[in-house]
C-alpha cells in the first residue's frame, strides 16, 4: 500500500535548519534509484576542517525549535571527545538531555547487522552473491534470484512492510507497540505488496531486507541475534551501553524517553519509549548511546571489525539521489557534505527517536547525534546540521546556504527513512 501524497514527502531527516540540513526528513516510499556502483577510492589524507561548536549547538537548538523535546551530539577526533546537549530527555520529570543516556537507534542497527553478516561471509559461512534460497529455502517465491548482496544494498525489490503498517502514524504504532512478530510474519507482510523493482535492478530502501539479514545470521550461526551482536561487536569494542533487547519493551538504565508526533497538527506528543520494536528486529531494534556509536563507527571505518576485502565490499556505493550526494553500500550510507568531505554511517528513525551516526573514511572523526522525537521532518532535518558543523566546521553555514541547506527546509532526499520505519 502506498501512502497518500501528503505523507510521501515530509519537509523539514536519515540522515533523515538554520545551520545545515544534510540528510534527511521523511518519505513514505524511498524512490527507486538506478545507477552504477561506485567503488571506494580509498582514504583521503586531507583532514576535515575543524569542528564548529557554535554551529553544532545551533543545530541542536534548531532541532528543539522544530519540535524535539531535546537533542544531543557527541564527536571524537583530534583530542578529547566533545558532547553538547539541549532540552530535556524526559518531559514529565524535566530531566536535562544527557549524553550518557541510552536511546533506541533505529536503522543504525542495520550497520551492526551488516557487519555481522560480512564477518560470516569472511569466514566462508555464506557468500555475498549466494541466492537467499540456498540458505532460507522456501522463504521467498523468487529466492533463487535475490542474493545476500541485494539484501544488504536494498536492491532486492522486496516491498517495505512498514509503509502499510504505519500509514497512520500513532494508530499504527499503538497496534504493534506490544506485539512480538516472528521474522517470517514480517516477510509475509512484505510479500503481500507488489515488488518495487526486479532483483538487482535498482536501490529501493526496505526494512524487509534486513529482517532477512537477521534470519541469515541466525541460520548461519545457530544462535540468536543478541548473542552474535554481543560476541562479534559489543564485547570486542567494549560497548557497555549497546544491546539488542528485543522483545523486551523497556530501555534499561539511564535512558532518553522518546516522543512521537501524531499526524494531526497540534495533537499532543505520544510517549513511545516502551515498545517491543519487534516490527523492526535486525532492521532497527537496538539501543545504544552517543559514546558507543562513535566508537563503533570509528572502529568499523578504521578497519577493526572487517577484513579489507569485506570493508571494501561494504563501501562499494550506489547513488540514492539524483543529485549524486547520497549513496548506499552494504548496510552503510555515504553523504557528500557541502565542504567536499565524505562521511559514512547510517541514520536511524524509530518511534520517538532520530539518530545520526557517521565517521570519516579513516574513522578518525566520528559523530553521533540524536533527537527524542519522530514524525517531525523539520526536527530531523535540523539535526542533520550537526554533520556539517562537525565535519565541515566554519565552512558549514555559508556553504550550506549556497546549496539550499539553510533555514528554509527542503524536500527530503530519496533515501531518507520514514519517521517510523527504523
């Protein structure tokens, strides 16, 4: 089911502002984008410009002005980590936003899932060009034509089941808030919808792809997703505030409460913190904090999690917008910023939270930013200004305005996540 036209474009994310909106607001259907795969050119020796802390705080304040109760950002590189926060993490208590608090990271989970699957490929447990049918027989009617690489790059043509699930934002959320789905149930919801493309033909973002990635991980290892994330990424990197808690509904420890904007103007925010996130699973059900996310992205881009050939495969990008500034590899995005710096990572959107987690190609500078709201494209777009502030520094404001990234919001790029899609 396709959403009404007024829902298919939110103006205002990943990646999805008065400083600069680099990435994202929301589209109900990611546009199908064809184009060649761009092989990574290697690590640039030129460091990015010095971060602009005033611009970073400005981006966070723009985010709260656009409707988020609070916003936070943390970056590393070139000295001690720096964190800035504005607003509140809990509207009821008035507790200030805290860079040390956990939150739901939505589709940043996809990068964790991709890393685990690429590790398995490096171990010879499966091949990137293996058909899905070889490992999950009978799951898909055309599973002999859809490959592991197609899933990781969103080129399978499988419809995103969340488009119909969250056609109406709050009622859709409340219908699944406490549900526990099996992966096969979610895949079944996708198979009810028409395919977006032929397998391998074009990029079309779909959470279905990464639900199947999770199934492949469990089939190849004989273990649950939580165990594999823990053993392969979380423990080796010391990510003490990162976990896959599905299907538990709470976020343990100190955490940020998430607030969902209803579709109707002026309706009160919905506290969406407690939920199973079972609708997202390997596509978007993890929790983390800013320090862990910057550590993860730095380690990944710095070559600590994958052998070179698998990292190169992950970084082989296809364009996702007609302007040629946004790209997708294997569970990883690339944004080309206004100052010419390229950053790699992922955006995340889950009810009540927008997240950005990006690093430079060498992993030396990394940023994690979060706002505790969703279904508010203007807040997501404003939060994207944190990328320009940290990676482009003093050049960010003037360059962004020159490209139309200024205070007047612009339409979301084709690869932006739905406010509820993970």
